[in-house]
C-alpha cells in the first residue's frame, strides 16, 4: 500500500511531463565585419524573438537595414564562442545553398564552414 500512492502519483504526473516540449532556440544571422568574420544574430530568446522564429535566408535584417539574412541556426541549444556557434540537439542550419540537419554542429562564420556530427543530412537548395 505504501508503494501504491507514489506509483499512482508518478503515473498521473508523467503524462503531463512527457507532453512538455522545450522551445528550440533559433537565430537569424548575417555575417558582418571587414573582412566579414562574425555573426550578428537576432535570437528567438531575445527582443526580436518573433522575427527570429520566422525569418528566412534572404529576408531583410530586422529591426532595420537592407542587409539580407545569410544563415539561420536552429537547435535545442546554441552557444557562441571564439570557435563559432555550437549547436546541439536537432540541429538545422539553413544557408542560401544548403540545409543541413545533424545531432550537433559548429558553424564557423569567418569561413562559412560547418563541422557536423551524428545523423548528418545535407539538402541542396535549388533556385
């Protein structure tokens, strides 16, 4: 009987917890600098979150400017450091030429190179 109450509580709470989904982070970025070498991004976690959630490569940069978005990054987690943007969990990287999906990746803004691992799939973007 002592185990019955905790077991019932677990089975009542577990379905609610399993339906909870973490919001993926998304960034709409353009490459800036002279020479171009780092990303300037709007994040779905920041002030322009709605724009970052829906922006596509080629869209005009928000909140102002005529420069186009050059890459969008989407993953369960995104961290930027001197090496690049590290994406982990259900990664999607969209550029003008390709869409890459993987378990994890590093996007190097300076070179445009992508180091990806785990279930990597690349789809060319046709025009």
